[in-house]
């Protein structure tokens, strides 16, 4: 598998980072077709799991190519609504998915693939001994948050409000990977990020659980888009993500199953 990052501006949207992932394999199950292509726009917090799921899907469907665009859900929703070519959209909140469904871009009703919630990411060893949200207001503490228009930022605001905590962030990032990077680079003392992202960066950060996170759990909806170039392959990819094998990958990454 190869992963490369490129910068593109789509339909007047500000330049943002794209994650393109693709891979191949063989030994397709009987009754499956190969040779299709599917472009998936997915929330940045799905980068690691969807890259793995894309690899598995290609291995099960020889000749199929999966391309990913990972970024903040709100930016992706805007791109899709403005005509960006995509076959599947996986968002980090129902609110951002509504931007797409409200514009008539969905081929069917979205379904929830997983849930996620916040932790406080701190440098390894937790040098400032942060134990909960109130500690983020200590004098001199530098905190990274996602901007409120993206799901991780909206969830952070809900959690902070639930705790009665008011803080001025040192930086507002356009997706959760940007907020996490600030901790990894030592530019901030802490960031509110998804549990899954902190787990993926466990060699660089520690994850501090906090009670108010339960008040800000995000559902992750996924949908095949109306203008999909290969609807059958797009539907097959969504089915793979929601299969038992797909759920196992999501659970191993720290995602929670959808509510029954």
C-alpha cells in the first residue's frame, strides 16, 4: 500500500490536504466483480481505518481501485455540494451529512457506521499532569481545539459546556488530525481529539478520558452519492465497511458500534 498527500482546491473551497490511498490484491470471493473504481470522501478521523478497509476491499475485488480524500467533514460536505466528484461520503457527524443530503446529493438515506468520542491528548508522560477539562484552564496551558464548524470542534464545545469550562484555545484547527499534530509537535500542552486518533498516535501521545465526553458522542453516517460513477462498487464498499469484518476493524481502532 502507498499513501501520498497532495494539496488541491475544489470548487472554491480553501486548499486542504487530501489522503490518497490505494492497494491491490487477489483471491476474490466467488460472485464478486473486479475492475471498478470508487472515490470515498471521508472524515479525517477515519484515515487509518478506511485505509485498512480500502486495502481489504481491493484484495477481495481484484482490479478495483479505492481512492480516498480525507479531510474535515464540513469541508468535504461543501466540496460534494459544489460538484466535487465522489462516490461515497463518510462524515463524522449527522449535521455535516445534512449538508449533502439537503443538497440532494445522496442516492439513499445515510446509515450510521460507528460512533466516536473525545479524549484529551497530551504529550507522552503527561508532563503537565492534566486529569480533566478544568486543568486545561491553568495559567500558561496551551490547548488546541478543532474549529466549531467541524464535528470534533462542535463536540468539544458540547463537552466544555457540560463541564462548565471556558477556555481560549491557542489554535483552532480544520480537522482533528491538525489538532493532534499540535500536540505531537510540542506546540500545545493538550488537544481535544477523538479517542481513535489518540489511539493511532499512541507512540507520541497519551489519552486522558473525561466524564463529559459521554455528552458529546458523534455518530458517523455513510452514504452512496447520487452522482457516483460506479454505483455498484460504491454500494459494495459501504457494505464492506458495515460488514462484520469492517466492524472488527473499526472496533479495534477504538470506534464504538452504532446504537441499535
